[in-house]
């Protein structure tokens, strides 16, 4: 299993409805932004980024680490 973790920050707070599009990702709603966290072994980073793009949501920060 790949142990790499990723973190994606988007502007604004994703609603419950939009958040439901990311079932395999942990969402942290903060003031003025939402942080999406996940494991590349469970959900691939590129598929999450594609889903965000498809929904018209632009990431403002993306990083991954072990």
C-alpha cells in the first residue's frame, strides 16, 4: 500500500452536497477554505484534482508527503 498522503486546499467552504462528491477524502472546513486530505493508496490524487476541475473548483494549494 502506498503510504503517501496528500492535502489539497480550495478557497471557500465546500457545502455538504459538494463534499459528498469526495467520499474517500477527509474534508476539513475552515474559515474561508476547505482542506481535503487523503491517501494515494485509497484515492488517487489525480482523480480528486480532476473531480475538482469538473466541478469548477480551483485548488489554491496542493502537496503530498510520506
